[in-house]
């Protein structure tokens, strides 16, 4: 593949720059001319850059980063690669001549597995690479050169060394210090202690088993101890109970002897005694009751004799029932009679008081109709009113007459007081004269005032006229003088005129003043007439006033007289009407006198009161008549009752000559006595019945008790009470023995519960045997208890051990720790394994690569090296089978590379680089870029190398960058391009 | 009264079994991790008491016989005693890790604990208020492995008892991830009318079927980096009409995988910031071990090789490990994205191309014998799996790349 043309849109210092490449081209430029940037641009086009690196080459003036590279490929022909920063993140777009577009992948395909890094290590080198060789240690140099021969890079050997070191730091099969070896030591220790702990924990099982066995033993032993202890206790009790057991046996024998049958009712004695005790009081009570019954019967018979016949009792009863009625009637009679008398007296008194000559009996005939009261009242009122009106009329007539007289007197008086006609006229004249005088005086006063004013004004006017005259004379003098001095004629004339005017003015003023004075003097003349003083005038006026007053009063009195006359006429008419009315009333009164003659004795003023008194009297009288009727009816009733009582007495032949109240009392006491008797009879009958009932009940109870007694006897198989008692005694004795026996049994049961004593009751053991047995047992128990204590101690110790183990987590801890250390080891081991693998991989690759390419590379290297050294060195030998890197001279002498001079080393390096790229270019035909690789070469060597370069460029595009003119000079066939 | 029972279903307690894959932690976190299985067990007891369950089912693998500690047994006994104080029964069967014949510590449990005595399927009757209300079936492993299809032998007896619960420690036949013991197929479990299948053995929680429930509760505490997230037991309430399952977390700490893409980070400081952001972004409910995977460019590997990443993680761990609750990054793995270049390089005739081609032929096993067959180291080392070998090759290759290109222009 060749680069044909590069078009830079923008890349570092290059903007819109095109450059064409031939098969061999030498690009010359000073430092900073942009050689390196151009190289980078080619790399960028071929392999692309990551964004950050791209950004570094953004032109300073801005714009896009990118460009296109036109390539020629044998298989594909011409195609161009275009990359710009913006498009697809700097991905390549390839255009083939047939107009197709391809992407990055297609480009990669063309590059045949070459990456930028591999490309740089193989197809590009610079003077910097040469500098690196100087740093190599002498013994490594051969290996380094070999590495270069294989990869173009010095790294392989360095890496191999580094990996070796790392491996050594991690692990050495028989070392102590490396990390893994140390970790192994740790693990060994952990493992050992883990085993120990594990072994320890394993004893747990054994200890637990022995603990269980021990517990079993202890349980069994405990049971035995309990058994022995129980035995001991029973022995001790047996000893204690020996006397009681003896008693028991004795009673047993006694009871066996007395075995006959003693039938006797349960608690027989007591029951018999009870029956008897209950029977006795009942029997005595029965006797008392019988005696009482007889007494009651006797008393009852006596009472029946005292009781009277029923008919008599009924009669007496009916009389007494009516007694109250009788008493009420008599009382009422008495009361009515009293009222009657009172009433009669009252009416008679009233009649006397009225004194109108009426008797009690007359009252029955008088009757008052309903309107009467009103009529009488009317009459009375009319009479009174009439009287009043008559009086008033008379009084009025008298007054009117008096008034008339008065008025005439007044009139006369007034006529005397008034003035005669002539006098009045004279007086009026006097007043008129006075008024005229007054007016004249007033006018005079006013003209005096005016005169004074005029005088003042004239004086002022006179002064003014004088002053003006003086002024005119002054001016006339001045002008006169002036005229004389100047001798101007018209000035004389003026002086003359002024003088004339002044004189004229003064004369005129004087005249008007004189006229005015004259006028004033005329006005000031006073007037004189008849004089009337003020006092006189006032007196005249008084007289006139008085006269006028009298005249008007006279007029007034005359009017009053006329009115008086009219009133007197009216008064006389009224008097006539009243007299007619009086007559009518008299008529009516006479009618009343005729109907009720007794009225004549009553003044008509009291008629209304009299009417009321009479009305009341009549009412009283009617009441009196009613009372009389009542009295008669009551009297009749009383006499009837009397006769009935008398009859009753006669019938029963009781004493009759007694007052009625006494008789009634007798009947009442008879009835009371009879009631008491029958009461007693009832009482005693009741008592008797009760008595009989009680007797019956008691008899029944007695019978019941007797029956019970018989039953008791039958049960005891006896007939009499004595026999019964005898049998009871025998039974008592037997019971006592039994009780003693029970007591003994109780004691035994308390000592040996649940009938254990029975086993001792049979066999009779003596005290000594028992004591011997007891001691034996005691000893056994003590032994066993000691054994037990020992076992408990053992168990406690075991328990502690087990608990300690249970609470310990040593094993657990170690286990976790061990696991972690083991993990650490594994991690380290993996790390080691990776490095180890890497190293082996590297070695293996080297070996293979060497087999494949090394001989070819060495051949080419030898050729180039020979030419570069001017045939001084003929061949180059790669290291093989522990032989180092060697070179052979013309004379066949071999040198180790580290024996070569610096210059020769450089030549060897260049030869190797050219050789490897030559070898690789068979597959990867990519252009070779050299950047001042021959900086330190002299001109001969540059010439030699240029020959080689030109030779290579025939097959393989070569792009040289240099700043050395010598290099350019050495160029024969290469195109030379200068960078500005 | 409504017929109802409630119980806890747990399995695979693996008490006191060490955490796998932990090479270093601060002392206090190590202590927490060490105690974690016991704390989870305590949580189980507390939950059972709090929920007032009738009984607790534990389906096998209560501890590991191989690394059995007395502490595990004693703590288990204490837990059972606590349950007894609250009248809660325990029904347990032994599994492949705690098989009866391998038990070296015969600790006696209180009488509220009912253990299936042997490999024959037997049953216990649970009585509530004097009435038999549930029958619990199961068996224990007598030896390390049970290979018969035990599930087919489970038969419901006494059908008048309302509830029938089967306990089975084993796995589905098709399971390839674990040792297949007492293999079964789902259809085997549905033949008989059991109300609940309390399974054990698989550490990942899974409800295989809803009706009737066939449940792996998983283990109660994550024991290695693969056992992530919440771990615990199921609280089950069975009534005649309804089944209610709820998961109750019991773990003392969770294992949390964190993946962070740091390919945009230019240097270690940025990576540190990225990691801290990611770690602090989540609200913690409990202690947490973090399994960190970083994805980035090849420089990441270089930092890893130079131990810089390790130091960085130490710095990040410093504060969070002492917080309450604590977080701790216990493992860091790096992944490199740039794989595409390999394919290109592989085609080249140059040295790198040759190197890549050589990766296929190189054998890790052969090269690491020196250590992995070393007589002292051998017993502590876990032999490498093929997968690990492959990863190692890749890492070795990347190591070489990074070094060879170091100093090259980039």
C-alpha cells in the first residue's frame, strides 16, 4: 500500500494543505516546520485517534480537524480515506474508484491486523529509538537487539526481566521470604492449631458419655439409699410401737370371749328417757284443761237465765230510736215560740214610732203597688224645685230695682262735673297760639350757625386774594427789571398785563366778599309775637281731658239703664209660669191623700223614707203569720210521742208516774243491761269450744309416744321397762372395751400408716434383735452416702469441663481464620499463575517467532549491515543455543554485540529495523516512515543508507523526514519535497 | 375455630461455616462475618417468636460435618431452648452436610425439637389445642449422599388431619449447578395432596410452584460472593382456604455485586470518585460486602497489575468499613472492553499477532505445576478450573500487551 496524496483540512499547524507522495520521498524541513505533525496526520488517517488526542491537533485558528489520504493498493487500486472530527466520532470513510463507500471495518481489513502501535514499532523509527539502546546493560544488549529484530521494540526483553522479578517476589519453590512462601508458613501453623482444637472438641463426646453414665450410677445409688433409709425408719418405729402392740393383743383376746348376741336398739336408753320426758308435761296439761271446761259450762247456764224476752227488747229499742227525733222537735217548738213573740213586739214598736194611727191588724189590709215609690219621690222633688225657683225669681226682681236707682244717681253726678260749651272753645285757642311760637324759635337758631360758617370762609378767601396780588406784583417787578435790563418791549407789556391781572383779581375778590357779608346780616334779623308759657298750656290741656272723660261716662250710664228695663220685664214672665206649676202639684197630692189617708200625718218631704218603713213593716207582718202556723204543727208531734211512751210503760207494768225524760232513761238502761248479758254468753261459748279442741290434740300426742315406747321394747326383745334397763347396762360395758381397742389401733395407724402395723402384730420380736438390725442398716447408709458424694464431685468437674468447651469458640475462630488465610493464599497463587503464564507465553511466542522469521530477518540484516559498514562486517548471527548475538567481520572474526562501537551499534540497529520492516512488508505493505533516523551518521554512512533506502523504495514506499541537508544531498532518485 | 397453622420454613443454616473468598477484612468486620450465621439464626428465632408461629421447619444442612464446631451445636441448642420458652416446636431433618453418621458432637436438644431419625420417611403430628391439625413428613440423611428418588415415597396418611407438610432436602434432577441428591421432578411432588413442600439444599431462594407451594427458602446468610442479596426464611400461614407466604430476611449482612463502567475515567482519582458515587448512591439497610467489578480500558489492568487499584480500594474502604452499618469492598475484578483490537492483531505477521496466536496453545496447568503441585502448598490450594484457566490466559495476554505497548505512543 502506498500513500499517494494527503489533503489536510485542518491538523495542528496544517490547514487546507495538500501534499503528494511518490514511492520514495524525502521531506525536508527545519525544526518546527511541521514534519512530526505531518507524520501524526498520516497515523491519524490510517488508524484514527481517540477524541482527546484528536483535540490536541485542533488548528489554533479553529476549524475542523481532519483530512483525507489517498492510498494505492495492489488489490483494491486507488482509494481514499477521509476522517473528520465531527463525522462519526472520527471514524474513517473510504471511497473506492468505483464510487463505493466503506467504513472503518473495511479499512481494518486492508491494514491486515496492523495497529498503530505495531505499525510504529515496525514501520516507523526515529533518532529517539536509537538513543534508547545506549541505556542497555552490556549483557542484555544481545537480547534487546533480538527483541528489536522480532518486534522492532526494545520492550520484550525488559518485560521478561520484570515478569521474572515479580514471580520471584511471589513464590520460590524452596524459599522463605516470598509472599506465598510466607503465607504457606502461616497456613501450616493455623492448620496445626486447628487440628489441635478439633481434637480437643472431639473429646466432648466422650466426656458427655461419661457424664451420662455417671448420672445413671448416681440415680441408682440414690434409689438404694432411699430404700435403706426407709428400712431404718420402719425399724425405729417398730421399736417405738412395742408397748402399744402388746395392748392391742390383750384387747383382741377379751373381745373374742364375749361374743353373745346383744340386740338392743340404737341409743335405746336415751330414746326411752326422751319419750318419757316428753309425755309427762302433756298429761298434766290435759288435766288442767278438763277442770276449766266444767267451770265454763256452769257460768253459761247462769247467764241464759238473766236474758229477757225478745218482744220487749224490740219495743224498747224502737222507742229509743225515736228519742232523738222527739228531743229535736221539742227544741224547735221552743225556739219558734220565742221568735214569734220577738217579731210581734218589734212590729208594734215600729208602729208606735211612726205614730200614724195604724194598728197591727191594719197592716194586713194595706198594699203598695210597684210604681208608688217612684211617684212619691217625684212629688217630693217637684215641690222642692218649685220652691227654689220661686225664691230665685223674687231675689232677681229686688236686685234689678236697686240697680235702676243707682244708675240714675250716677247720671246726675256726671252732669254736674262736665264743663260748659264756651269754656271749651277758649281753651282750644290757647293751645294753638303756643304751638306757633315754638316753631319760630327753632328757625332763628339755625341761621346763626350759618352766619358763623360764612365768616370763616370769607377770611380765608381774603387771604388767598392778597397772596395772589403779592405774587403778581413780584412777577411784574421781576419782568419789569428784566425788561429794563434787556430792554425788550414785550417784556414790559407782560409786566403791565400781569400787574393789571393782579389788581383786577384783588378788586373782584373784595367785591364778592362784601356781598356775602351783606347777605348774612339780612338773615340774622330776630322775630317777636304773643308769648304763652308751657305751664299754662299744660293746665288747659288737663281741663279739657277731664271734660271729655265725663261726657263719655254719661253715655255709658244711659246704655246700662236701657238694659235694666229689659231684664225686669223678663222677670215678671217667669213668676207667672211658676204659679201655674204649683197648682198642678197640689192636685196630685190630693189624689194620694185619698188613697192612703195616713199620709196626711206625714210631711211630703219624708214620703220616700216613709214608703220604705211601711214596706218593711208589711214584710215582718207576713213572717209573723208563718211562724204561728209552724208552732201549731210542732205541738201536735210532741204530744203523739208522749202517748206512745205512756202506753209502753203501761204494757210492761212499769211505774208510770214519771217525767218523760226519766221514762226514756229507764228504757235505755234496760237495753244496756240486756246487751251485756248476751256479750258474756258469747265469750264463754268460745272458751269452751277452744278447750275441747286442745284436749283432743293432747290425747293424740300421748297415744303416739306410747306407741313409740312399745316399739323400743319390742326391738330390745323385752316386755317391761325394767328388763329394758338391765339389758342397756350390759351393752355399755362391751362398748368400753371396743373403744380402748380403737384407741390402740389409732395409735398404731399413726405410727404405721396404711395398715403396715399388721405385719408386726403377728410376730413378736424382742427389743434387742431390733436394735441390732437398726445399727446394721445405719452403717450401710453411711457407706453409700460417701460413695454418692464422690460421684457428685466427679459430675461437677465433668459439667464444668463440658460448659467450658461449649462456651469456647476457639475452634470456630480458628476455622474462620484458616479459611481466610487459605483464600489469601489462593488469591496470591492466582496472581502468580497469571504472571507465570504470561512469562511462558512470551517465551513461547519468542521461540515460535524466531523459528518463523528470524533467519530471514537475519539474512536481510546481514546484507544491510554489510553495505552500511562498507563490507567491514559480513554477517549477523542471532543468539542461539546459549550463543550470544554476534557479528562476523570480513576476516571471519566474530564479535559479541556489546563489543561493538557506538556507531557500529547504531548501524546494526538501523539494519535490524529495516530488515524487520522489510520482512513484515511482504504481508503488510505499508509505507515506511523514518524521522531523522540518521542524525548522528556521517556523510558516507548517510550516502550508504540512502542507497539502501532508495533500493527499498523500489518495492516499498519510503517516506523520510529530515532536517539535515546532508541527507537531502545524498538523495539521488528520491523525490525531494521542502516544507516551508 | 378456623383451622389454621403458621410456621417458619428455613433450610441450609450452615452454622459456623466460614465465608468463602475473603482474603482480608478489618477485625470488626471479620468478627461480624464469623458471627453472621449465628446472628441470622437468632433473627430466625426472633421472627418466629414475633410472628407467634406454631412451629419452625428446618430442612437440612443446619451445619457442616466437615467443619463442625461445637459452638454451632451449642448455639443451635440455645436457639431451640429459646423457641421452647415460647412453646414453638421445631421439626428438622438432616441433609447432606449434616448427615447423622457424620455428626461428631451429640448435643441433646430440648423436647420441643423433633428430628426425623433416619432415611425412612416418617412423620410427626402437630397438635393445636389438643387436636391433631398438621402432619409433617420427612427423612434425614444418614450418610453423605442419598441418591434414591425419595420424593416418590412420600404418601399422605390420616387424611382427616387438615394439613400435610413434606420436608425434603434435595434437588431437581435436571439441576446441574449442584450435587444432585434425592433427585425429584416437580410432577413427583404433585402426585400426593400435600399442602406444602418445604425443600432444602439449594441456597438460592425459589418458589418452584405456587399451589401447593413448593419452596426453596434458600440459606439464611450468604456464604460466598455468589450468594447475593437478601437471605432468610418463609413465614407460611396455611388455612383451609388460603395459603399465605411471605419472605422474611434474616441475614446479618448482604453480598452485593456492583458493576461500574470506568472507561470514561482518565486516572485513578476519577475512578475513585466513580466508585464512591456508586457506593454512596444506595441507601443501606444493613451491613454489606461489596463485590466490585470495574469495566474499563486496558490501563485499568495495568493499574491492577501495579497494585494501584488495590491501594485505591483500601482507601475507599477505610471510611465505609467503620460506618454503621458497614460496607466493605472485599473483591475487585477488572474487565477490559477493548477486545476488538485482538481480532485485528491476530491477523498480523508481527510479534503481537504471533503472541495472540500462541495464547491458544499455551497451557496454564502445565506452567503452574511448580506451585499448584508444590507439596506444602498443594493441600491448601484449590485446583484451577478450565474457566479460571481461560480467564488467566486472557489476563496473562493483557498483561503482556500492556507491558509491550507501554511507552508506545498513545
